[in-house]
C-alpha cells in the first residue's frame, strides 16, 4: 500500500491463499509463488522487496531494472530457515559479496527516524490511504497461540493482540 500510495505499479508474490488479500491491498498484479517464479520471467523491476529470501540472490538481482534496488528484509521463517546461530546474516553477507562482485557498492537506504515513520503511518491510516488487513485478533492471554499462528503462516493479514481489553477483563 505504501508503494501504491507513492505512485508505483506493484506486483506482489505470495501463496495461493493470500492473493485476494494482496489484490485488496492494491497490487496491480499478483503471482502465486507455487505456480510462478517471478525471477524466471522477462519482467524487470525498479524495486524488489524480498521478505522470505527464498530465491538465489543472483536471480533476484537479475530481474532488476538497470537502476533497480533489491531490499532483503531478513525474514528467516522465525529461525526455521536461517542458520542456528546467525539467522539471516549469512544471506545478507552473500548479498554484499554478490553486489561487490557486480561492481555495486552495497548500502542501506536512508530511513526516517522511528517516531517519524510511526507518525507517517498513523497519518496515512487516518487519511484512509493505509488500510491494514487484520487476519485475526487474540486476547493477551492467547499470545502463545498468536505466535504459533504467525510461525505457521496460518493468518491472512496482520495479527492483533488486544492488551487493553485483557487488562479490563481482569480488573
């Protein structure tokens, strides 16, 4: 939604059960990763935001437009797919090495300060330009179940843990 709000044409990739959520969020095109490999096509992208890191880095970089950027978020499936001690850091290191070999200087894009980012998100939500898709709501006492659902990828959208409602119930 943030990319769409900035005027981008957005292609989103996820599993077959989440494609409708991506369309509702404003994606112009969606790919089911179980049926289509976005790194195997002829399309080129100005920006690839890679959350799961489940494609070889070289292939992700190969689908970039000439001045395109690849951003790896570093999600290693809550430790399940990363190395036991270093998690996603191995992939970050490989990315830096591949970028150096290709003659590009790896860098982190500048980001606004944390309070500024929250204020921007709040403003966009108030204006209706950012609409989080809530997949499931849990009481504070159910936080273990909420984390389990998150780990299993069993929720389409965001998980919300209600703290205030739980506190009121115990008062």
